C-alpha cells in the first residue's frame, strides 16, 4: 500500500468525536506537507520520526491550543493512522495484552491476565476499520472482500490475525489479533500456578526419555506456551523440526528447522498445508518432530511418524479432556484421503501416543495443567487412560479467584519401567504400586 493511501482516509462523519475530526484534518495537512518520494525511501523508524516532526510544526503553526498531553496524543494518532494500525498500535505495544478483539468500529475488547475488558476506543468509521484490516492482510499477500470474507494472517511481528467481514458477519468487520506468546520455562510456569515441582520433574523425565506427548486443551488455554516450555527440555544436539501454521515456537537448541504452512495467494495458488510439511519433514532426518497443532489429515502422518522411529515428538490438539483428545485424534486421522478403518487408526494412536497433558482455562482466567494421563493401552485394545496427576479445584473465592491442589497417582508399570531403563528417576509423588516386580524400580524413586 502506498504512503499516500495510508495517510489519506475518509473524512469524519456525523457522530464522531472532535478528536476524530482533528485526526482527519491533520492527516490531510500532513499529506500536503510531505514529499512522498523522499518519505518512501526512509526506513520505518526514520519515516515515523520525520512525520512526527513535520506534524509537530504544522500544529504549532496552525493548530488549536492543546496541552502537552493532548498534542502528543494527536500526533501519535495521526502518525499511527498514517503508518501503523491506528488505535490498535498502542495495544500491540502493551505487553500485558494477550488478545485484541474488534467487534465492528465501535467495540474494542482486550484480554489481560485471562480476563476480558472493553476499552474506550473506537474507529472513526467502518471504512477506517476496513482500511486497517486491508493493511494487515496485504502484508501477507492476502485480500479480504465479499468473495473472500474470511482470512487468517500473521503480522510481521508474529501476532496471529483472523478477519471475518459482512455478509458473513452481521456486526460489521470483525478483527481478532492474538499476541505472539512470550516464551516461558516450566519453572516460570510454576510461579504462575500452572503446575508444580512434582509435575515438572515428571514432564522433564518424560521428554528426556523420548515419550510422545500430546498437549490438549481448548482455545486460549496456553497449549503453545506449554509446548514451547516442554521443547526446552529436549537435549541440545538433536535435530528438531517444528511445523506450525504461524511460527510461534522459540526453541533455543542449536539444531532446529522451522517450517511454516502457507495459505493460497490471491489467485488461489501456492497453498502448502501442515500435512505437506509433516510429510516433507520425514525426509529431513529429524530426531523429533513438533507440530504446533494437528487439525486434519496430517494427524495420520504425525501418528505414523511417532510410531516409526521419531520418539519424543510433541503436538497439540483441541480437546476438553484426555479422553476427548484420543477421540479427536481418531476423528482427525480419518480425515486423511487414505482409506483406513477406524480400528486401524486406534491401533496407530495406541502405538504412537504415550502421554496426554490436559490444559484448562479456569473461570478466573488462570491457565493450568489439570491432568497428566498415560495411554496404557496397546494395539487394538480399547483406550485405557491412567491419570497420574489431577488438579482439584475449590469453589471460587470472594475475590474471584479459584484455588485448589494437585493430586498424584502411581505410574503404570510399563511407563515406570521405560523411565527407569532410560535412566530417569521416578518422582516420589508418582511411586509405582508395590509388588515384587516393582522393587527394583522403587530404587529409582527420587
């Protein structure tokens, strides 16, 4: 989009505030003052600084009497409209905001600390909101119009964006921006109450012992955050291939290959799916494969990779419980174009999936692990899930918080043996059941 198009926008209409009117007036004056060819040659930071200086001179020369704060706010709004995303720019710079939801031009909501709140912000018109949306999707060679009313995109800084416009949306253009999650370690997540030391010790042992883990949870429960934290436990030196719709994982190991799917271009060509990338990754000699989210036919390829030499792989899936996660994987696996019976898919899941880590977002906004379950079934057996850790919630307190405690159960025999043979200590909280055959394993209890 040209610089002139970014600065030029519709005149304010009836019902808009005086501030909206001033933004429109000074946007036009700024356009008259600047040399577009010269501005286009500048870097983004220099361009913003130059526009702020020019606009400051215009306001000093012609503008109304404004306080220092009002003057700064006006300059920022005009320049944000010219170069950035308008009223959304300050929100994108606020690290406490994890999600931005625009419901038409008059409603802007954000999520902070797991709670939603409406902000006293609005776009000056539907046209202005549509210009902001078009500016976002154009950066990834996408378009949004009546023929393409739904778009998924990603900002250059990593934020995930979803757009849906009329006629599908009856509330006007809807824009949802999910912030790029900060990388947390498991130790930091303990401080947030997402898990405790006993769970961290178990998860660390499972990852190092090359168990295949599925992170399950609903939207917004922190699956990607936990996946990133778990990936930090993978020993350095292994070849890791990550596959995502939007590259968010921030692995610190030295040998990491990052793959990202690609949507079709405006001509409907060039689409590269998660499944294409999973298949290609198998030719790249990975030690482990990490899939940001399985949601279709790639599930079958992922299961086959997990059960044929790529132990220690990680993936996430949308599900509300460990049991639901297995059924969801079975359903997704059947979406492959390969004709395969449900029973055979169950065999694949029993062979591939070792552990399910279930995440839940509580009513108070807290995100935590609510269950760690071991898949103890094999072959064509019915699914047998053994819960080794569960969070017991207490009623919400007067301050709107939910507290509780974690309860631990013995590890299944096969799981304990596998950890023991890999040289991983079994945390005392998960002591295996007493039997003659388990006495040797008991020596490994930390």
